C-alpha cells in the first residue's frame, strides 16, 4: 500500500470512528487494548465505498485474486466487504458460517476458484477451520484468503504454514503508526497497541 492509500485508510478509520481503546476480550480469548470494527461503516456508505475502492485497487494488483470465480465471505463481519466488492466486480459470492463451517448464503461448486474474505485476521484458527470444513463438505481447495486488516496475532504465519496464502490490505502495526504520525491518536494509545503486538513476536 502506497503512502496515499495508507493515508486514505487511516483517515477512513479515524473519520468513521471505528477504532476504540479499552479492555476487550476477542472471540478467540485474546485480551486486546483496542477494537476495530469495519461493520460500523454500514452507517457510513461514503466511507464504505472508499474502503471498497481500496480493496478493488489491491485486487487489481494480483491476477489470482482478480480472476477468481467466486468470493466467499466469513460471517458476519466479512460480509461488509464481500458483498459490495462482489457487486462492484460483478462476481458471484457466498457467505460461510464460522461456527458451522458451511455455506449459509449462496452456493459452492467443487471446481470453483475461490477467494475467502474477511474483515480481519487474528490467530487464523477460525479461518483454517473454515478452509478445512469447506474442503470436507464440498471438495474445494481454498488457497487464497484476503483480509482488510491483519491484527498480527499469529494468523498470517499459521495460514501460510498450512499452504493458504494470505493477502492483506494493511497490517495493524502500519495503521497504528500512521494514525499516530498524523495525530489521529495519542502516544499512550499508540504504545498500548505496540506493547500488545510485542507479545506475538
């Protein structure tokens, strides 16, 4: 991501008020000093459109993403990116339940070239479980995952180690650094995230 696109993304995060600091426990049990929720952009269509433009631009850099047959979004939060992106690119899409590991919306064929999409990546365990479940249920090999933001909590390394290539629009370390440099968060907030990330190195 170039400097202009990075600024666009962090401006979107700040303007959309989708980043909050506090004491949070993620679904995977990780204690986090911050919570970033792209689904809040459902109330800011202008900012959601900007995000989809950034994702579209990113996809155009990689033919393996651009030429995929279908996009599969991980419910619930992955839908906020998957549906508008699929419409923009005129691609069929489906939505998969992370709990059931099964398709909840749409269909899936064995021979389709799939990109699995989500808003964020943490430990990667849920994503890997979905990849394995869809392989068992439908016989599809999913080797490509796209996320808007990598929280850098081990998921990128885990998925790549298991043969799943991860494409990420941004990393939290880059986003938080840019937010601090542009004066959108203070030093204390910046250090909270940096200290958190150091636990996963």
